[in-house]
C-alpha cells in the first residue's frame, strides 16, 4: 500500500509541475436531486450541494433526445444559473412539459445525471342523447400521439369501448359511442404510459352520465366505488358571442427573436360579455392553420372579465388566473393575415376574429 501511495503522490506532483489540473475529488463534485415525477405540466424544484458561493450551471435535455444543453432562461434570454449558499446548498425551479433529464456543472465539474418523469393527467367531458355518448379527452401535458382508452364500468369491471390517439398538435381525442342503452352509465378515460418521453400512465375518475332512453346492449351498471362527477364542461346555455376575442396582439412588438419573452408578447384576449360566470373547460382557441389551444381543466371566466392566452411557455397558476400559456416554441399568429376561432368543448362556434395583410399595426380589436 505504501508504494501505491508514493506513486500517486509522484503522479500528482508531476501534474502540478506541468500545470495540469488535479482530478476532481468527491468534495469538488456538485450534487443534484429532484422529485422522481410530477403530475402534469408545471414546475419542479431541483436542489443539491456545491462549494459555498460557487456558480451552479443547469443543463437539461428532453428525455426522448438525451442531448444535454445549457438550460435556457426564457425570461431573460440567457441561461439558468444560481449561486450556492454560504452553507453550500442551492435550488432552482424549472418548468417541465414532458419527461426531462438534468445535471449541473460547477467550475467545470459535472454532477450525476437524473431523470424526472411526468404523470399524464387526462381530462374528459361527456354529452349524451338517446343512447349515444360523445366523448372528448384532453391530455396534460398536451402531447400528441398518446394512446387513449375510453372505458365503461359494469359491476366493478372496466371494458374498452373506444380507443385512439391524441391529435397533433392539439393533443385531444374524441369518440362517439353508439348503442349505450339507457339510464345512468359510468365512463373513464385512461392514457397509456409513453416510455419514450418518460410519461406515466394516467386516468380520470369515473364519470356518471344519463345516456337517455335509447336502446341497445350498452350495459354499464354502477362499478365498485364510483366517483360521479358533473360532465358538463361549461355553462349549458352558452351561445355565440357570449365570449369574444376583444383584442389580439398577433405581431409580437419588436424584432421576432423567437425568445420565450417574444412569444409571450403574442397573445389573444378573451372577454366574457355576459352577466354570468362561464366555465371554459374543454374550449379551444385555433388559428386558420389548425394550431389549437385547449383549456384542459376548469377555467371560470367571471361576468364581464377578460383573460389572455399567450403563445409561449409559462405557469398557468390558479384555475381563474388571468394569464394562460400555449407553451409553443414558435409563433402562432400570421402577421400577414389569419383567423382566430373560439369553440366550446362540443365544437360549437362562439366567436371568430379575422385580419388581413393590410392591418399593419400588429394589433386587432376584432
């Protein structure tokens, strides 16, 4: 053992004489940790240790690509860094829209790699008439090509009655179920895990709905411990013009840099023109090319109130927050002319706003 230690000391001494850096010790290596997963789109907190006061640089990669790069700071246009505290600890909040991988670098020394999965949170709305049930499912995160199963419950068992994939790019799935019998039936939506993107399986609660007086072999008795919910996605009496595009900033001010700040300066404003709160759950905003934003959960727009849908990335916050985010990485609205469409979860047209190449100002008040 003494000979080996001597050889090591000689090697380190030679390295120092040549001006070479000594290998990093365990004490020099930063650490990183994070939750194993989170449910749906949103933020996580990464944390770890590093030398006191050292600059911690965050690197990331979408799980599917595994190609690490410095984490962009969408607010400033730079990269995400932080300083370790005097006691050698650090933390960073980071927004996730799918499964991701991370590591940090401090003074050129890298931590281990970690992965954070994302649980899929599906949302389902149902309408029924005379034994036919229309189903609409959206996914959070809004990923296309996810496998969706519509299941009906009977005596504690669940059976697939329809299946397919979320659309691209809207990440929604719809189906029409015929011959569902009569009376109250129970349904749920299940979305399979996507191992390529490190997305975990998700499902809705059981939803009870009276399918009417139709005939057929529907079946669907009350499954064990059902959790009925109200299926209506929005105010039942909503009509065209109740919610309107009151202003659209279709050309982000300044040079189109493609930064997240620039993307979020492109937006649409929706205003509730009625004297009642309207739930926008399942409603869609779409451009002429078919790019679609879906209100994936409850969003109650108060009487006379307005809200914004921004093109870029951000945190949606509370269900009634004034600002929502499309989470796109490119511009949506065409400066030379486009049309914005607003529809309910069932596809009913509520409003539209069109502008042409002669507008020029970058803003329209519809």
